[in-house]
């Protein structure tokens, strides 16, 4: 185990940040795919509240920072860290678990560390929470030319 991090985020705080700063805030803290999903949720009558969706992802990035920063000194750009959801088996009850995808400079910084980041999210009412565990993985073998 390399590191752990936890965060709890007040959903109304995230809603206020969006109300005040709009897309400036979204683009700074969230990946493009997360912003698209947020927009879908804003148009939709079902699913989690759009602000709770963002708050859970904000919590995940803060928790990741707490797990990563003490031993690496890294400060990843939140907009380059995406919380994804696995596709699941397709059955209605198989909702995909969350995971991180690291893009651009966050990918370049994270990949050589040979770490796996596991993340778990929760939201209920005015609070969203996330827990992150970083584990060491064997370095990926570099491709060696045949012959
Ligand atoms: C350090 C940071 C994670 C603290 O988060 P916060 O929401 O202000 O406060 P929380 O209540 O969630 O967490 C506080 C706890 O985090 C822990 N903590 C503080 N600095 C930490 C660090 N560098 N690494 C890991 N954990 C840290 C401490 O235990 C602290 O509790 P304590 O003061 O009682 O000991 C936050 O201030 C931060 O710097 N986040 C990164 C922001 C960032 O990169 N943003 C980019 C946006 S685009």
C-alpha cells in the first residue's frame, strides 16, 4: 500500500461555486467527459443531482491528492483527472464501479509511479464522500523489438 486519502464535500458549496463561476469553475476542476455528464444530468429528471455528481468527483480528486501528495509532492491538475464508471455487465443491477483515468500531464506524471488508484464514492443529501487507496503495481515491461 502506497497511500490513502479521504474527503467529504458539502454539495451546496459546489453548487455555489458553479453559480458564481460557471464554466470557468467546471473547466478548472473537471474533465470534459465529467462536464458532459453534468450537463446531461442537468437536463434529466432522473439520476443523481448534478451538484452531487460534481461534489463526489471533487471529493475523489481531493482524496487522491491526500493519498498521493505526501510521498510524491505531486499536485495533479484536477481537470486532467477523470472519474470514470466501468460499463458493468449490462444488467440493470450491475452499475459500474468508479475508477480514475489520468489524461495529458496528469497521465505523464502518474504513469511512471507504477501505482494503481482505487476509488470509492458515496453521496447522500448535502454530502458527498470519496475514499482512495494507492497500491504499488509491477512496472509495465517495455516492448522489446523481435529478433
Ligand atoms: C490539502 C487539502 C487536500 C486539504 O483539504 P480540505 O478540503 O481543505 O480539508 P479536509 O478537511 O478535507 O482535510 C483536512 C485534512 O487533510 C490532511 N492533509 C492536509 N494536507 C495534506 C496533504 N498535503 N496531503 C495529505 N493530507 C493532507 C490533514 O490530515 C487535514 O486534517 P488535520 O488538519 O485535522 O490534520 C486541500 O487543501 C488541497 O490542497 N487540495 C488540493 C487542491 C488542488 O490541487 N486543487 C486543484 C483544483 S483545480
